[in-house]
C-alpha cells in the first residue's frame, strides 16, 4: 500500500471566517456576484484581469464559508452585506425574481 493510500487526507473544514472582514475591493466584486456576468465580464467592468477577479472571488468564498458563487451570494444576503434592492434590471441569483426599486 502506498504512503498516499495509508495516510488519511486532511481537509480543511469549510467554515466562514467571521473575524475577517471583506476588503473594499472584495466588496466591489461581491456586488457583481448576484449578476449573470462572467469573471471576464466583471474584470472588464472593474478594469482588472480575470485572474484578479478569481483571486478576490476565492477570498470571498473563504471568508463567507462558501464553495460556490451562489452560496456566497446567499450568505451575503442573509448577513445583510448585500441588499435585494438595486437598479430595476437587477435580478438576484438567490431568488430569481426582479427586485423592486426603492
């Protein structure tokens, strides 16, 4: 039996890092996550590279305790970080319905 097969694989539990706040740039990226924009489109909107968006997204997921975009968005709504109110064309992924303007 190989060393890999004998030693148990250690996985880090997916727990929200509630002690670390999102940076200003992560908050900016988080605001785009409920949209249907791809990482490339978000990068173009924010004038950064796709890899920068992916790095911010991974950091957001870690801090929110999420493994997917949808989970991070739901967590942000539940924590009050994101609001359901936005421009009339804004359609949150979490609900799939159009938000009413304020």
